[in-house]
C-alpha cells in the first residue's frame, strides 16, 4: 500500500567514535560519541486520520507494529498531547536494519517532528526529545537534528560543527541485535571519559575521524568476534582507508574528502560485498524547513 499522504525523510547516522564509559544501576550504559547525519534516508509517509486510530500500513519483516518505533512514537505523542487525531504510517526502508545506522530511531524522530506539525501539538524538538528518551537513546539526537557530541544514555546532545565529508558504508549481510552486544560480558565498560574539546582539538579527528586509538568504537571488538562477516568487511576496508564500525554494527565505514575518492574504493569492492556512498549533512531535513 502506498499512502497518498505526505512523505518525510528520515536520515541515517554514523558514530565517528563510540565509547562506553560506565553503566548505571538500572542497567543503561553511559556513552560518549560523536554522531553525524548522512543523506541516506528512509521515507516516512503519513496520512492524518480523524478517528484517532494509529495504524502501520506497510510491512516491516521481523518487527510487529507494537514494537515498531515509528508506531510507538505516534502513540507517545498522541498520549502526551491528548489529540483526538490519528495517523496511517508507511515506512519505505532504505537504511539497513540492524546496521548501527539508527534507522528505527530516525523513523521515530521523523514521525514525532512531522506529527507535531500535522496534529498541531506544538511541542517542538526540545520537548519531543525529552519525551522520546523513553523510546530509544538515539532518538533525541535525530530530533535535535545536527552533528553532535552525545553523552549519558543518549539524552545529552551538544551541537558540533563538522566538515562535510563523504562516507563509504559497507553493509555486511547480518543484523546485529543492539541489546545482545551491550549485554556481552566481554564488553569494556570503563573507557576514560573525554571532553568535547578533546575531540575538537584533535585535528585529524575533526576532519572526520582518526585511527588514533583514543577514539574508537568500544562495541567493535565484541561484534567482530561474534560476526565474521563484520570482521571481514572491516579488514577489507582497512586495506584502503581508516575504517571502523558504526553504532552496535553491522555496518562499517570510512571517511573521504571527495565522492570520487570514496567511489574509487567502492569500485574495488569484491563480490558479494555491498556498500553505498553517502554525504554528511549538517542539518536534519525537517529542521531545515
């Protein structure tokens, strides 16, 4: 089914690094990361309903509607606002699921931003971000809508200016469950916290990210050990560039100064490996309007 309603973009993200610096008593992990948006987007189509129902009209394999973050976001906003309106939701997926690119969280953020306008609830991104923490740690970043230094469980978001770069993203054919990675007993949870100034002052890092072991993805060793396909893609990409995993995986990426440089590496990609090129974007498309 294709809705006749409005079509809204939901961009993916990359973690330029990801450190696990502690764990709260409630089990949530404390993180430090730099997130950047890229122009690889899902499409979220919405059609307002007058009967108050919230329905997902597209199929999402392996994700029942009750667990779909886009549906849960709409329900959360409806409950918080008391609106009598409803919505039909259709998500066209272009962001790989289970890839660490934040697709589900981005879909939810786009639903919140769009319905805040369509329903006339008038909460705005800051209030929406406070509400959305209960849904997922990455959602506040997408609601704030720009590259950011992220701390806490994901709710502390400080805007950060980054140069525009091109990214080659490889997509191993596995979906990595985030919860299982964070529950892994071998996961290091005591990386020394950094300051945002440490990142900004690190000139190679500021140009994208650096091979310096002070900036890494703490989840990467766990995922690479458990998923040979992720390890293989990392090893191949590291032959050509400074590569790392994003989020809890499975996608791995490298940064380049131009699309042409990224394309040269992509052209060497052996079958059956797959990937795509995306550009970093400075602002969420819905925040730019």
